[in-house]
């Protein structure tokens, strides 16, 4: 048996490196899924286990040592996640704060309601001790704010509301608190008061100031929505985009064109690479004495590095740069550019650099697309794609189809939607991005040296306007967007591991990977949504009925309502979901499992509430001065538990809470008795 295992594993030797990021990713997934924070003793024990396993790996045969090294990498992934979580540790606001807010602007974007949103560092909050102040806060500017034109590194001040980052809207839901922890974002809020510039940005320009100034210049030069998209593509600044345009791009699966990801970095590197090679080819006999490929690769690497910094060096851009950089370095080292090993090296670098990337939709989708493209084009190597004039078009069509198919399940899982016309929209838009928009951007950068960039920007505008026309046209069709129910926890991991096994395993056994893929799809299709959902504030209740989920309020808690409905795979609005219950009484009640669910949303509803029967469920957003014989969820209880989900079972109600599901982690709120609330 041991000899058979040794022979089987030896046959996989050429792909051992490809399994390294898979193993490390598994370790990271284990770290983020456990319900407790590892202690120093846990870390030391795991470190000792790594040393022992590494020692044993040198004493066994190659096959068994590969298994031991995979276990080592799983343990290392776990430790990487723990180390990163502690390295980014920063204060988080405890409780609600209202008062003066001062800070330096480090980012400008727009909220879902189209309000200008500022991210501030070096924050000053009255009554908050310096060591307890969040490193960063994010505040939306509502109301009339015409007196301020925010710019990077300005010091601004206002009076507003701040709160800690919100937790999941339901157990096992998206954890914004965890995301904010790794961004060192300690508070979010809003203001309706005037926001004033307290101190102008330093005269010495910084890279951030240069980015936003460049974005403003591009928007002014091109104008309209096309200018906002051009600025987003070149600088990563999205403040010039309207919510309508962003939604149209999402509904047609073209939103990836806004993110500076592998597509943009790859297009830029390709344009520079081939432009330099063409230039070298024009040198006559001299070209035979020059390493044209390496000169072109070096030039493309320099251009990609510049693009990384000009575009803001976001996580997605860093990931794209690593992937492009690995390919370009492979050219410099005379290695194969298109290979799964190159993808594996890029994934390892990204996971080591930012371990939390394992949780992000961008990581899943970019590496899914890249892996699928490498597999397909490796298989097509040596096969005819038609006449020479047709090959670029064929390659673009194949790339769009393969990337779209590879990313579709991840997009559906993360964003609860399926773009019905996404493939067709991408086939019409992506070639224009590659053949018109990206080359025009590079040409504009070159022509700006002699003041003629407007020529290239005009061509760029034409390409972007075509993409916008495609997006708005298809988004306007009936059923352009189909809602997808949120998959149960673990389904995405099962699906990913099954597909990776099918790709990476060499030999007939690769078909075994289809088993977890099929199981994942069956579990997804039969996903069981909670019968009752309760917001952590007690201000919204959702009850699942044959008509769909009925919400207790037509307005208020809009973010929570939207997430619940999206996770249900329901495209209706909050108001429409509330209408399913009928009536507009301040006191919401609905029959459930032979009993009644009551929602007391305020003092007026509390006055109308006359009591409940045993077996009823009462959710109250205010404290009730009465003893009840039914199950009560009031602000004090919900403050401890977070959002609640209820399931109807044969034995009664099954109750799950965010606090129980998530456990006590670095990014979860402190226990209530340790909290210091700001009034």
C-alpha cells in the first residue's frame, strides 16, 4: 500500500508546486473559519509541529515527503493568517459617537446612495483618548456640502455620527467587521453638518495627490460618464462614477472592467511589450544583436510597476501586478510564460503578502479566470485558430468565454446574481477594451510628454462610450439580472477544491474531483434559508413565506433588508417585500408555525402591544417594562448575540446567532461588560 502511494505521488511530481498555494489556502481558510482566536500556546505548538514535520519530510521518500510538505504548508497558512491579523491590529470605536471629527483625507469615493465618502486617518475625536482613537474612519457627507471640494491630504473637520463597523446581517453572512479589521478601519458614519477644510494639503505633492489630480484632469478632458470610467481605469479613482452606470455594468457582468485587475495589467503589459518589440524590429541589422524579448519584458515590467503606483496600489492591483510580473520575469529567465506553475507562484506571493485575500471575491475570480485560461490555451497550443488575421479575434472570443464561465459561479456566490447577457456583453466589450481603450491609454501617456494626449484620449472616449452603450443596452433587457440564492457555508470551498483536483491531478483519478463539485452544486441548489431573520438592532424582521420573505418595515435598515433579499435570491425591493405582509400598522405581526411573530419597532408600537401567547416570538427595538411568557429578543439581548436566524423544526425553533457562529475573534466586538460606550 505504501509503495503504491509512493508511486502514485511520484507521478504527480511535475505539479507539486501547483498544490502549494492550495495547501496554504486551506490553512488560511481553517484560520478564518474557527470560532476562537489562537493563543500563544496554540501558535507555539503549531510551530513545533511544523519543525517536526519538516524534519520527517527529509527522511521519507519523495512521495510521502510531498504529503508532509503539504501539511506543513497548511500549518504555515494558518500561522500566516494569525500573524497578519495581529500585525494590522488597531483600535476600534466602542459604541456610538456623536461629536467633532477631524482628520486627514486619504481616500475619496462615493457611497451606495451617491454621497461623497471620505476615509480619514490621523483622526481626532473629542472625549476619545488618543490610544483609543481608530487609525482610520470612513464618513459619508450627506446634505448640502457645496462648500467643500475634498482633496487628498487636506485636513477636514465636521460634526457627525460614528459607530463601529457593522457585523454580519445574519449568521454565516458577509462579515464587514472582519474586512474593516484588515483595513484598520475602526469606525464608519455620516454627517449632515458642514464639512470644512481646516488645513490645505502640503505644497509638496505626494503620489496620492498626483493620482487624484490626474483623475480630475482626465475627467475634465474626456467628460461625462466616459471620463469617470477613464479616470477609474487609469488612476483607480471612482468618485466620478454614477450609481446607475455602476449598476448597469454589474447587471451585464462588465463591472470587472472598472477594477484595475489582471485584465488591465495584462493589457498594459502586452501593449508595452509588443510596442517595444516592434520598435526593436525597426532597427535593421542591429536588432539581431539585441535580446528583443528581454528588453520588451523589462520595459513592460517597468510600465506595470508605474501603473501599480499611479493606480493606488490597491489589493486587486497588487494581485494583478504580481501575476503580470511573474509572467514577465519568466520571459527574462527564459521560462514558459503560460503555465500553471507561474499561476501557483503568483498565488503564493499574494497569499504571503496579504493572507486575507483568500476571502475576497477578487482573489477567487481572478485566479479562477487565470487558471482556466492557462488550461485552455495550453490545450490549444499547436492547434489552429484560423487564418492569421482571425487569430487575435478568435483568441479574444475564447478568452472572454472561458474567463466568463470560470468566474460565473464565484460571481453568483458572492454577489447573488447571474448576468443573463454577461457572456454576450463581454464578447462585445472586452475586445474593444483590449484593442482600443488600453492602447489609447498607453499612447496618451506617451503623447502627454509633448502635450498631444487629447488625440489618444478622444479615441479612448470612443471605446468607453461603446462599452457603456453595450452595458446600458443589455441591462435594459427583461431578465438581464437573475437572482441566485446564497450558497451554504463550505459550498464554495468544496466547489473550488473539486475543480482544482480536476485540473491539477495527473492521470485518470482526476475525475474524482467531479464528486465534490456535484455535491457542492446539489447543496447549493437545495440551500435552506432561515425562516425568520432578526436584525442586530431589533429594527427589522424578515419572515419567509410561500410568497417570499415578508419584511416588517417598508423603510429603514435598508442595507440589512437588501442583503437579506439578495441572499434569498429575491429581486424585490424592501417596500415590495413589506407589502407582502399587507397592512401598515406600526405593530407588525404575522403567523408562523402555529404561533405569532410580533415586531415592536418603536414606542408607538409598544403602546399598541397587548401581550403574547406562549410559543410566540417578540422582537422589540425598545426595552419593554413587562414580563412576557413568550420568546423575547430585545436590544439588550441582541447587543450580545448580533443578528439572529430562526429555523422551524419538528422539535421547535432552532436559534442561531452571529455571536455563536463567529465566536470571539480579534475583529468581533468585545463582550458587553468590557465595552465603553460614548454618549
